[in-house]
C-alpha cells in the first residue's frame, strides 16, 4: 500500500511538474463550456440561490449542491477523452 | 492507447486505472469548485441575475427555432419578390433590380450618360439619313450616295462599341494623319452631323472661336479646349497680318455660296474632305488632334478649309491663324480653286 501511495505521490508530482495538470484542467474547462455543461450548472445554481435566498448564500451551500450534480452531468465523450490523456501521460512517464 | 499495450501486469493495471480515475475526479471537482466560486462572487457582487428581465421581454426576445426563419424570427428572402415604385417614372420595379433601374432612370450612374448619348446619336442619325433620302432623289441616282454610305457606316460602328479591337483600330487611325483621312472623313461627317448641322453658321462660328469643337469619335463629345485662334493668335503669331486675314476671309466666304446651293451640305462636306486628303501632310494637323469634326479636317487643306456650308465660315477663322503661322497665305487661293476644280 505504501508503495502504491508512494507511486501516486510520484505521479501527481510529475503531473504537476510537467505542467500536464494545468493543461488538463484547461482542456476540461474548455470542453465543459463547449458542450453546455457550464450553462446547465449555472441554471441549477440559480435555482439553489432562489431557494436559499440571495443574501444568505454561502460557498459551502453551493459546493454541496453543485458538485454531485456536476460530476454526474459531465458528458461521456469529455470523460473518455480526459481519461485517455491521463493514461497516455502515465504510460509515458511511469517507470 | 489501450490497457493491453501497457507494459505493467494485471493487479498493477487495476491500480493504475484507479489512479487514472482518481486523477480524473480531482480534475472535475476542481472545475466544479471553480464554477461555485464564480457564481458566488457574481451573486455577492450583484451581477448574477442581470441577464434576467421581466417575463414579457423574455418572451419577446426568445430564440426562435422555426424552419425558414432565423433566430430572431425574420424571414431571409422577404424582399425578393417585393416591388418598389420608382419615384421618377412611377413604375413598379422588382426590389433586386431597383438600384440599377434608379441609376439609369435618374441619369446619375456611370453608364447612363453614355447610353443616353449613344441613343441620341443613333436617333439623330437615323432621322437625318431618312430625311436625306426622301428630299433628294438625285442622291439615289448617284453611284455614291452619302446617306447610304452613312447608314452602312453606322451599322458597322454600332456593331461592337466596346470591343477592345475596335477601340484599338480607331486609335490607330486617329494617330495616322494623311492616309486615313479619306476613310475617316465619312465618319467625321457622320459625327458632326449631330451637332454642327443643327446649329446655324453664326452659332457654329461663335462656338468654334471659343472652343476647339472637335468631336471625339469614341465618346461623341465635343472638345472644350479653349480655341487655338483665340489663345495662340495673341501669343504666337508673328506674322498675323490683318489685311491678309480679311482678304482670306472674303475669298473663303465667296467660296461659301456655291458650296451650299447645288447639293446638300453633307455631301459637299464629304467631297471636300475627300479631295483634301490628297493634299500633302502638314505638321499643324497633329497639334489640333485628328479626332473628327469640321475644324479638324479643315486644317489638312492648309487654308483651303472648306468643310461645307455651316462650318466653313467658322473654320475659315481658324484657318486664318494657322495659315499665317505657316506663313503661306498665298497658298490658300490656288488651293481653293483647285478644290473647286475637283468638285466640278
């Protein structure tokens, strides 16, 4: 297990060092905006805000409401592409 | 890249795959958090709900998704079949043809003046040549009839006004002086028939003393350059003798009358130009430019400028200055008589 966690740490480190993490983040953001995921989520936010009230809304409230739905709403194509890129990176840089 | 290609073994693969998914989840959560922060800030700053208005406006500007119509609900070719009433001629014109029609109708486009001039020219000449043949039966007897010649020439010139060949050949002709005068003379007369024949002798004289008066064969417009007689007579003429000039004038005017009476002015014009072509070439011709018109061809005679009834008196004035420039006033008298020999 420790070997695994060590491996994970190494890989994460490498991901950040090579700048791949930032690239992947940007790619994901662009893809989600393109496919309309962001607008969907914003509409959901509006509902949540209207429920909770404009004045008393907090970040935590939003996070709690939004994240599960957000995770579920990601289109399959975007998910597949991202997974592929991560795997490619690992294959390239994993010893 | 597929899992089978990876060099790692089975259990590692699943772990690796788990790792990949974990990384992926992390990235997605990051995106969601980013969105939450953005929205929260927008709410607290007060610009989150700005794009919403009252229900009525929302309905009005809703995106339209019907066939044949754009997202605003407008039809694309709505104006295709509509007709507009022209303010000038009060006709109903199709919308797509409206602008070109207005251009021609109001006479303001680039081509409209050209077309109008051409039409005027053809109308004038058609009516002129028809009246010629009606009035003068003698013409029909002659082998060479001016009216028929004019008509034939007219057809030829109407063939292709804008072909590059035509303009090339004409320009070439205009450049050459003596040899081409005989062929050109008919064309010249055909052109001067537009304006010079309609004006009286006095009008033509006044016109030609102030302006050049040469009518271009291409554009059928009269050259407005200030006349050489007026300008040059003051500056350049050393040998301009008034008595000589008056003598010339009187001689030329005497020659005027037999010109007018026997045949119509058009035919005499042609014949004089025809005979003038036999005269030796003189350099002065180039200065005046040899486009067309009475004064142009009259120079070639070297003072014997008899181009027929209406324009002869005016051309005589220009001839005076030119002939004195050449310092050959005496030549005009024998040349005039020689012309009449040819005529008779």
